[in-house]
C-alpha cells in the first residue's frame, strides 16, 4: 500500500514537471543553454530532482555551452549524480572532464558546465539514435526509482 501511494505521488510530480518543464527548465541566454534543477523532498526520507524529464536536441541545443544549475531549497544536503555524463572543469589551469556528481548543501546553489563532446560522441556511437542519461540523488534515492531522464536527440 505504501509503495503504491509513493508511485502515485511520483507520477503526479512527474506530470507537473512535464507541464511546467518547458517553461522554467530550459533557458537560452544567447551565451549558454541552461537547465535548472531543483531538489524536492518526498515522504519516507526520499528526494528527487525536478524536472524529471529533459529533452535536448543535439542539432540545436548544443551550439552553446550547456550549463546545469542546481538549487537546493530543502533542509538536507542533496547530490546530483548522472552516470555517463561528464562535466568540464578547470583544475590547476588545465581543462579536464570528470563524472557528474555535484553536492549541494541546504539552501545553496551550484552550477556546472557539461562536456558536450562526450554526449555528441555517445549519440553518434549509438547510430544517431536518442541517447538517455539518468540522474538522481544517490543519498535519498528510492529502491524503485529509476531517476529522472535527460534524452538527447540527434
Ligand atoms: Cu538527496
């Protein structure tokens, strides 16, 4: 019974995101494509990142740098993890890439530059099909939660 209620809640949140997602999640400043993620606490100590579904078009959305912004308005620390995605950072004056795993303290914001080359390479390797990456908070992820998705169309 409990897991059913949780599922219904997740679906309700998911629907809200799909409707609202296009409005607030994707913004182009002309200098960068930005996606805003917001941490949301659920019942049973779990948490998710909203919106749950992001769709990117490689042919148009990858002309500018791709920035992910994270907002954690909750009272707990959350982590944004997205296996397969890399972020681009400068370390000791050298540009390097590393797996996306960002820790955001309560009430804090963070942002990263996503490595577009890696995604472009994934899409072409997969015979120019849509490539999907998952994301979640590894600290508060439900067992039955597959995470949110970032789909990149060729
Ligand atoms: Cu968390």
